[in-house]
C-alpha cells in the first residue's frame, strides 16, 4: 500500500463542506423504526444512513439483529429519502446479501477485525467492489491488526477504503466504554494520511452525554468524519440504549462542533504556530535530556544494589514516588492517567537498565 492517494477519492468525490456523517440506529429493529429515524435525518447533514442488521453481541441471548429482512428496509430508506445506506458485514453471506440489496457502504466491526480469517473471508467476498468499505479498529489496542485488515482489503482490489476509530477495550477502570487511545489513530493517520478516518464516538463513550466532546476531539485531530448512533427513542432502543442520541440532538451536535481547517495560510497564524512548535521542540529536547540523566542515576543505583545483592524492584519506594508524582502532576494540570502511564514506562526502563547491570 505505497501510493495511498487513490484511497482518498471517494471522500473527495462527495465534495462535502463539513465532516462526513454516518448516522442511524445501532440496530434496525422494525421497518417503522428505521423509516421514522431516516425521515427525521433526511434534511440534515447525514451522508450515510447506518443500521446494524446482524448484531455481534458479546454475550448470546440479547437481540442479535433482524437479519436480511432489514436490508429491504434500508432499500426503502434510500428510495424514500435519497440517503445512501450503510451496514456491518461479518461474513461472506452478509456481503453477498448486502451487495444484492445495493447497500452503499459496508463496515467491518471491531469483533471481526480481530480475526484475520474473517477479514480475509470478507475481502474475498468483496473482491473488486467499488462500494465503500470501512474497517473498524480491532477490540484490542493493536495497530498491526488494524493495518492488516486494511491491507487484506486493499490486496483484494478494494480501493474505496477507510477506517473507523471506535476505541479499545481495557481492564482498567475508565470513563469510556472503549478507551479512545488516540495515539493509535494518530499513528494510523501518520502512516496513511490519505485513508479517510472516521470517529465513532458512540462506541467510544457508551454514553450520549459524552458524544459531543469526543466528536470535537476527533475533529481537532483532523478526523474526516463521524459515525453517531441515532434513534427516535434512544432509551427504548433494543441495543446500545445509553449511547444513542435523537435526530434532533444529532443536528445540535453537528451545529455546535467547531470544524477546523487543516491549515490556514494567514501569515500571523503561521508565525505563531512556528513559534509554538519551536517551544515544543525545546521542551522535547529537555525531556529527553532529563530522562537520560535519570537513567544514569538509575544505573548507579543498579551498581550499588549489585554490590549489596539487593533486589531491583522495591515496591514501597516505587509507590511513594508514584503517589507524589500524581499529586505533583495534578498541580500542573496533568491527569492521573497520564502520570501513571508515563511513570510506569519510566520505571520499566529503569528496571531494564538495572537488570542489565545486575546481570552484567
Ligand atoms: C456498531 O457499530 O453497531 C457496532 C457493533 O460496533 P463495534 O463493531 O464498534 O462494536
Ligand atoms: Mn451499537
């Protein structure tokens, strides 16, 4: 996937003056529900109407989707409102049915992206299609798996590609349903700048109150669009009730978002940006220098421990450092999560240094 320029064309062809919007219910429930929501979204900025037809649920026994019947409802949506349609496919049979019903955009869900077998099966079934295919990130924070999914589709000659960032599962307690781990999406964007990148704040947050903020962050990070679950009666939705918004709320979210331009040629903007970037460069250099110094001290401690035959890991001391640094960080506007992560990484590097000395 060297020349990725062609990946961008489907989005450019839409000639949007706002981010791409994919909206609609988590699941298609009934024909009335699907059409009701679609008609309410018809005159908004929504470009693609989404609805899950086959629902991958973590545990069996929940509503698992209406199946192929729902594809007919999506066809009706297109006929009655003119909106293009989108759904999730998770095997070759889904692909066959979705193509037969002329669904315009297909996405591969987070639980499918984790499995190269499934992605390959879908890629083979889609080979050469000109439909838009979006790959959600895998459930676990693994960039390689996400890239692998895209590469399998690209190799199957599917060129209208894009990705959806829907957050990653974690055992750590978090305010999100799926941790955004923005750095993974940024890394993907750096590797494939021409690959359209859509954010799904619904599955990241699991909570409709947080959708606006996460959407704004995504746009600030130059995401190309948003996929937002929308239902006329969110609280009574058959799946993902807490995270769905009403069509009216969706319109308000879109109106309130600040849409940033990628660059602004105004000279003073450039000058100020360059100045701030220079300050960042200086701060980064200082960071590296001070971390290097810290490791040198750590090496000395390693040598001392070797002399006295003391274990590398001293948990009590470590917990004290961590507690102090969290407090210190807070007073400087750094989140506890960030301080913890940073110090865990520093600590690990320190242990590696000391181990090397003890074994040396
Ligand atoms: C969905 O979009 O409805 C869905 C099931 O999402 P995910 O694959 O991100 O869990
Ligand atoms: Mn959902």
